[in-house]
């Protein structure tokens, strides 16, 4: 795995751990995703088990300017093109 992909992937793992521990900053970051935007902080905190690693990777990709993790990492099977990080 290339270093360009590994660093954001590690950031996603760290974010996922923060969210699982109820970290309010991590929960606020995941609210950037459409599927969690409508939930309050309290609702997110009560349902941290619903937030998966892939959601955290999508947050990292969004913060880097990509629409999703597959687009950023080059695993976009629909377009067949290489992502910027891949």
C-alpha cells in the first residue's frame, strides 16, 4: 500500500477510535456525511456502534476534497480510473 493511501487510512482508524470512545470532536466531524447530518450530537453519541470505519474513511476523504474514500484511494470500480491517492 502506498504511503499516500496509508496516512489517510490511519487517520480514519484514529477517527473511528475517537468516535467509539464518544469524543465530541470526532462525532462532529462525522456529521459532515449526509447520512449522519440530520442526527443531533446526542443521537450520534447514543448510536456510535452504527458508525463504521468506512464512514470515517469517507470523512477523511471529504476533508481532503474528495466525494468519497473509493474516489480518493483509487478503488472506484465504476470509472476504472486511478484515484488521486492511489
